[in-house]
C-alpha cells in the first residue's frame, strides 16, 4: 500500500504561486505591445523573439514531468547509462541546425506540414498531419494525467484539482498570450524545474554526508557504469542503443515536430534560430545531469530498503515524489517547490503543444479549405487562433480523464508511441529535403510502410515485453527495512517510464519473434520506422520515374543539399580542367559545363542560378 505524506500550508503557497506567476506572464503578453491582434502574433510572436528565451523554451517544452519524475527513477533502477543521451542530443541538434532550420526558416512557413504539400502533394501532407495530431493529443493527455497520478498518491493532493488547475491556467496564458507567453512562461518554468531538482540533490547530498558518499554508495550498487558497448539491439540501454536510437528519436522531435519548429520560426533571423537550438542543448544537458544525479541520491537514500519491494509505493513513477517527502517533508515549502517543478514541466509541454496544434489547424485546414479566410479581419483570425488553443486544452483534459481508466504505465506507452510516429515522419522530411528524385507516390507508400513497421514492433513489444535478460534491472535491497514491513515483492514487475518491462508471459508461451523482433529496444522504434519509410520510398520513386516529369523548385531542398552537390560536382566532374576550374575559378561558364555533365538533370532538378545564391 502506498504511504502518503501531506502537504503543509507553505507547500500549497509555493505551488499556487507558480501557477499565479505563469498566468500573469500570459496576461502581460496578452496586453503588451497592443495585444495579440493577428494570428501571426499569436502563433509566431511577429517573428521577433530573442534566441535566449527560445532556447530555454525548447529545453522546457519537451523535458516534461517525464524528466523531473522519470529521470531519477531511471537511474535508480538501471544506472547512469541514460546520461549518454547527451551525445544523441548533440547529433540530433546538429542535424536540425544545419539541414532543417535553414530550409524551414527561408521558406517562412507557419506550419511545416504546408511544405510537404508543395514538395509532394496533399496526401503526404495530411498523412503526416494526422500522425502528428495522434501523437500530440495522446502525449499531452498522458503528460497531464500521469504526474498528477504519481504526485497525488504520494503527497495527498487531489488528482482532479491538480489536473484542472494546471490545465486551465495553461489554457489561459497560451490562448491569450500566444507564442510569446508560451516562450517566456517556459523560461520561468525551466528555472522552477531546475530549482526543484537542485533542492533534492543538495539536501540529499547533505543528509547523506556529502556527494562523495552518495557516489560511493551508488558505485558499490552498480549505478555508475556508463559504458556498455554491447551491439545487441535488444538490450534496453547500451552505448549504441542510446546514441543511434536516441539520435533518430530526438532528430524527429527537433526537426519535424511543429511544437519545436514553431519556435525557430519565431526568431528574428536564421542565425538566431540556429543559436537558440544550440543554446537549448546546454539547458537540456544541465537538466539531464542534475536529474540523473538526483537518481544517485535516490539510490544512496534507499540502498538498503527499496520502496518498491517494500510496497511503500506502487510503481516507479512515484519514487521521486516519495523521496521528496522523505527528504524535504520537514522543510516548509520545499516539497511544494518540487511539485511546482514537476507541474512547471507539465505546463511548458502542454502550452507548447496546444499552441502548435492551433498553428497546424490554421495553416493546414482553415487557410486551404475555408474560402472566406482571407476576408476575415486580422483580429477575428487572432480570436480563432485563441479559441483553437482553448479547444485543444479541453481535449487534453479529456484525454487525461480517459487515461485515468487505463491500467499500467501510461507515460511509458506514450513515449514508445512517440518513437513509433516520429521515425516515419522524420523519414518523410528526409526524403523531402535531401532526395529530390523522391516523388509523392513513393513517399506516401513509404510513410504508410514505416508506420506499419514501427507499429508492428511497438505493439509486439507491448504484448510480449522483453525479459529481464534484455532489460538489465539492477539489484535492490530490503535488508534495512523495518521488521513490520510486509508483502515484500519482486522488483521485476516494475518499470520506469521509458521502458517496456514485464514477466507476465512465461517463456513457454512466447513465440520466437517475441524474443527477437519484439524485444528490440524501444529506442530503436524510431530508426526502424525511418529506415522502412526511406527505403520503400526510394525504391518506388525510382521505379515510377522519380520527378522526371515534374520540376522541383530548388528552394524546397535543404541548402546543405545544394552545397554538397556543388562540391561533389567539382570533385568528381569530368576532366581535370573542370576540377581545377571548380576549385580556383568557380565562374558561371564552369557552372554551365558542370550542369551539362549531369545525366540526371531532369530528375535531380539542378538550377545553378539559385544554387549559387546558397554558396
């Protein structure tokens, strides 16, 4: 049975103060500078945002309560391998900065999915839009409900009071303050997130005799092993699983998710957008390291009496709030600070999500299909954008209510679903930006194939979760628990928010595929979907003639593609003299020579005049 501690007056004061400040930020941006008078004000902040708040907003919007609650539990149960995700972030953000931001920023679109219509056709565009909405609605509902569940069970907070208060405040400042309110509130909430985690880290280290003692206990318990180079893709976390799988998963998040891209487009310049995404990397890494170190504190604190085995909590999602009440419960206001940090993380994610979904509806549905859209006043358009934010906020509350009826680890399921959707969508944008011969037929079939493939492995992993051989849960102890602790249970039935772990299916009932394909690490769902999408699209596009009968506007291809093709033409062109001219002269006459040597100019659609503008 879960043992709960109760909030004190100061805890409620701190928690309420966080909500009030968030609401005030939204109110300020709703009124400042003449208010939000156009849909572009609401959705893109007049494209005048500074890179510094955008960077913090990027970090906060996808490091939801999953990070605040889940990262420490991950380290507690599996060790420090997860810190290697920082390497994957470096690769993912570099790809985003050098391939996708220049492309999207120069096109000046409010919705990145409109780009797919121009590059391919409406079938591809709305296939990806549907996938995006499925993911965001589910994810936001889970993000709203799951931390509320964990925190209410451990702290005594009423779950529906928590859900309704946070969601309604979030709807208010997002709808009326627009993207500027979202960004600046994210800045405040990122600070609260960090403060809550630091409170746990510092107080825990002090009570355990210093961080050196924390590290020693964690090292003795096997929690400080960073390096596992096992190449088996079924292993839940190895160096290769995290770096390769994590790179694909986070590239999808940063490159082709409207929630993130909308922030790049709101920056003043392309250079500011690139600066923001790299500054965001610093913020992400700080939160990652602090969250992981909190996990070491958690292990050192419970090293001889695991709350899961001792039935003091029901699942791993409750470990961090439980630790907070153990460590900080006697310090007025500090438990409230942690709860505020978890809900700040949730608020930043929800606000970003509903704002981006509003942008997608306006750009991908209202503008193309509402014939009278252009006749509507700018203020009326802004009002419609705000009402859409309210609508999606209410849907989020509804999905959170449905989630309360589900059994099992719902955040875990939503994270796996993100990988299932993200991989194929990233494949579509890869084809659009870098492979000019990819056509609409091939890309649409590839998208469907990638989604089916990733859904197959993801659902298979749900039905037949990987065995302990592949999950590598570390040992826990109950040797130090009090004698009246009863019903000590097997840790094997528990899982963190990012894994699929179960012993429900005995080996003699499992088909062979359950221990091969279905046991692949959840981090590989994204690369599997990406690979299926790209391979099928390339084959079908080539078989159907590529784009030989259709001119592709070179501005629809990533600038880095043009630069790479120009360099390859210089290095591998016909004749030594041409190579020499490419290197030393690079004039228009030589560009024409190179163009004449291109046997596939109709398919690859080279336009040397436009290409030269990128160099």
